[in-house]
């Protein structure tokens, strides 16, 4: 199994409930395919670098997971079919990126405890 990180941007017109439903849908796809979700972060509403579909902001979401390579194609097909997703990017993490992600998670958890 490889370790991946996927970031997707949801349209800014969604309510909090709709946004959570969309995130849960993609997490459900991953777990149904046997992926192990390691980390999930909601980065909130952010300004886009350039307008996409006449929208200048979007809800950013990150999911870090371990899965077989075949899962990625199924996940990205579902991103393309879902009109709530305006952009997505899935990357395979190498050993250095995995170390960095683990360090970032530990720093985030220590900040929450303070």
C-alpha cells in the first residue's frame, strides 16, 4: 500500500452540513475500497489564486490515506462526477513527504493541547 494525500476544493455556496456530506462521501469511497485514512484537515474557506467557474473562494479539504493504486482512479472519477468539487489533486507521498506529514500532524496536535 502507498501513502497518498488528496486536496480538493468545494464550491463556496455549500452550507456546513452540505460540505460535511461531501467530505463524508469521499471518505466513504476510500474506506469502501479498503483505504486507511490517516489524517483529515479542513482548511476552511480560502481565496483562490484565480477564478474557477466564476468563483473566487472555495472550501479546502485535505485527506491523507494509505491505499492501493487502483483506488485513486475510482476516487478521481467520483471527484469529476460531483458538481460540488471545483478542483482536486491527489499525490503519492515519498518517504520524505511522509516524514514531513507526520511531523506536521504532531505539531498540529501539540498546538491543540496548549
